[in-house]
C-alpha cells in the first residue's frame, strides 16, 4: 500500500498503529507532550480518536457507557468531552491523566 492510498493523515496514522501496536505507548505520550506545549485540544482529540479506533471504538464506547456515535463525537476535533469521559477513555486504553510541575 502506498502513502497516496490514504485520504487523511488520520488514516495514515491509523494504518501505521494497526501495523505497529507496540508504538501506541510512545504515540500517546507524544500526543500529551504536544498538547502540553501548544494546547491544541482539537489535534489531541483527533489523535486520541485514532488510537481508540485502533483499539476498537465500539468496545471502548461500551466499556465507558457511551454510544459509539457519542464517543466518536466527543473525540472529534470539535468535540468537548468532560474530564470524566476523557479519563474513562484513557482508562480503557490502560492510561491515566497525571499532573507534573512545569520545569523552570
């Protein structure tokens, strides 16, 4: 499959992660590092949605008590998930939010 077969960057990332499941931990870490640097919630939600798609959107939605469509909307670039939803999604993926001091 050639890169031109992918419609969007999200499609390419999803394909890559499906083929390289062992890279998901680093991918998730980078998502939140970039969000901490630039505050781009839209990009963060889009990238997290990609991970959830790889892991299973329907399964994840069921585990957190949402409909598949509701979860897709919450993780869309225009989504506005609550912290509770965000934490539930991360929890189903085996992660949690944490806070650390900003180095001066």
